[in-house]
C-alpha cells in the first residue's frame, strides 16, 4: 500500500459520493417497475402503471378517510409493555422500543374520530409496519376502546385490518384479545351500529379468526392476502395443490368470503355511501351548475344546517386528544 491508495483515493471517493435517500424510488413487487416515491405517495400508495396496492401506514390511512384530513386521536388505555418478560434472540421490550422509534406509533393500532362526508365515524387502523401489525394487549385495548367510543357517539365503526396474527411474545394474553374483541363487536350489534371491515394486504392468523371477519360488510383491497393459515401449511396438511390466486381478495369474493373488492381510489366514497345506507342517513345534496346563483345559495344554506350531525366532536370538549391537520 502506498500514499496514493491511502490518501488520494479515499478523498476522491468522498468527493464523488452522492447522498441519495433510500426511499427515493420504489420497485413494484408485481412488475419490477421502478417508480418515483413521491408519485406513489400522491397516488395513495398505488403503483400508477400496474395498480399494485402497496402497504399504507396508519396516518396515511386516516388522512385518506377523514374530511379535510382532520381527526381526533382517541386516547387509548395504557397496558403493560412486557407482561411476560419475554426474551428470544432479543428482549421483547427492546423490540417494542425499536418499533416505536421506527414508526412513531405507540402500538400496532391507531384510532381516530372525525367526519366522513359530514357524518361522524370512528376509524381504527392496524399498521403492519409495527411488528407486522400483530395483535397484542395494546392493540386489543385500542380496538375495544374504538368500539366503545362508536357506541358513545352512536357512529359507525370502520376497521382497517392488516396483521400477521397474534403477538407470540405475549403468549396467552395476546390470544385472549380474540374473544375480547369478539364481545366488543357484539356490543356494536346490540347498539345497531354498522361495523365495516376493510381487509388489506396481508390479513392473516388470529385477526382473521376474530374481529376481521365479523363485520356487517367486508371490503377487500385488490390483491390482498387474506386467510388464517399459510398456503404452504394448508398444502402440506391436505396434500393437494391449491388453485391459483388462493387466499387473494378476488378469489375470496368469487367464493363469498368478502362482499366486494374496491380500488383504493374508490374506497372513501364507498365507505361513506355504506355508512349512510346502514345508518339510514340522507344522501348529500349536490348543487347543479345550471341552477341560478341565488337559488343555489338559498338551497345551500338550509342544507348546511341539516347536514350537521349531532354526534360531531365539539372543539371545546373533544372526545380525545386533538390531532392537528396532517400535512
């Protein structure tokens, strides 16, 4: 080694090196196409060319659903972070800390209360980026609290499910969330409130065996993987080859497991229409362009008062901690 390799070359490399963000480009898992990240983000995380639905974070979901991208973050009950003092290759407490640092969320489920096309709704979103959206004590408490708030506000409850199943680090305590959330769903039914489930990619394990398949209406995103056990486990058990597209949203719709498969761009108006239908609320009146300005203004004024819902959150006494409008 001489002074050229020790001194000159490292300096040249530092000059030529360019700092490029890791998420500047996204590779489509379906076609392999490279797409600019900002384009995918503006398209609600749907690849423009192939219409492949990428995973969507909890905050992005809430932005896409609520009016004016504004909602109240529902305060969730505190639970013990590591009840079993579990440890495998790493401490479970350390895994929780890393997941919270990575996602900025307290746990896998986030609950918001706001308006969807002027109607109050409670929305719970399961974030797959937080330890695979696994169902633990905190996630179970969040879902139950969201359903209780829906009963208090007499509002529909919408659940975005995305999970790999129950969280193994919490053992039987995570499995107990399955019957607990099932009882909470029954509470919604007794109150005669709509419970709509949106199945996203992937929704598997104990989540599918509990609240994710107990909705009044089940909507799936295109290409979403939905099932209980994995395809390889099923093939090894029944010793048969599974059909093409097994456990995908379109296959489940053909066989009656889900009610509809809805593109992400059409999801918000579809949910609003279903909420109005199930709550027997009047449809929104749209003023046509051919009406005279004076007539349109006269009609618009009483409509603005009648569309205000009694369950809407009061700014002075919010039901939960207010979240600022998301950028």
